[in-house]
């Protein structure tokens, strides 16, 4: 004998055989699986218990190892950029000026040496020969 039930998910009326009570049945309308059970025990009405479907959205799982690898890569890139735009850039800017700076310092030191030697009487611009000069300059 068939019993008429209504699917709680979609509201479709179904005819279910008596021997299917307590077993899983599938609604042909919404394809929801449910267990057919008697309600109240007083009649041939069966209440459909719908299977609760969880909403499946995009789930993202990232491991801590992957996150630490990304952070480490960003740190390395940052350090390389800091090195390039820090000391390397300063050295590249200083190199063209270093030769001129060293020549200027050498001239000032030589002139100071000549004046000092004139003051203590060891050298005079009237003397023959080379004036005193700086051979090595160490800073």
C-alpha cells in the first residue's frame, strides 16, 4: 500500500510504499536523500526528514610553512633591494668623486707642509730643487 508524503525540501508530494518506512529514499524532484519516518504513529502520514546540505563555498587552507616561505622570500628581496639602494648606490656615487677628492686633499696637505717648512726654516721657495711634496696619503 502506498502512503502519500510531502518532501520538506521542495514541497513535492510523493507516494511511498509501506516497506520503505525507516529507510532512505530520494525525492525525484530535488534529489534530496531522507529517511522516511512515521510521525505520531496515528496514521499513514510520513514526515520527510531532509538531509541538511552544507553550503560549499571556496575553502582556502594555507599551511604555516608556505606562509613562512613567502615571508622569507619577501625578506630576502627586501634585503637585496636595501643593499642595492644603500651601500652599493653610495659607492657608485662616490667612485667618480673619490679621485678628485684625493687630489684636493693632497694639494692642501702639500701646501701645509711647505708653509710649515718655511716657518721653521727648512725650506724656502727660492731654494733650488723640488719643493716638499706628499708621497703617500693615508686617511
